[in-house]
C-alpha cells in the first residue's frame, strides 16, 4: 500500500512539474491531448512531447549558465593579466 501511495504521489508531482515547465501554454497542451484522445489515443503522447520540450529547455539553460560562468572566469583572468602587464 505504501509503495502505491508513493508512486501516485510521484506521478502527481511529476505531472504538476511538467505542466509548470511546459513550453506550450496549458490550453494548447489540453487541445493536443483532446485531439489525441479523439483519435483513439490516451493523450499521454502530447504530455510526453511537452515534457521533452521542457527538458530540452532546462538543459539548454544549464549549458548556457555553465558557459557564462566559464566565460566570466576567463574574462577575470584576462583582466588580471592585462592589469599585471600595465604595472
């Protein structure tokens, strides 16, 4: 029983996070899910695709911040080298 409750809570939390970070507005996602269900599907592929898009955006943001940090460190090193040469 405890494992099932944890699974349900995990699924609910994952769905909530997926909707929060989804790249498409909720109305568009719901329309895609309705369209998929009307054609005999479950509607989960639309949600899966939306979550994939959110994951890609998060990954891109992480990469950009990592490169920005490295660029800032490099800029600081260059400034120190230039200042040292001026002295």
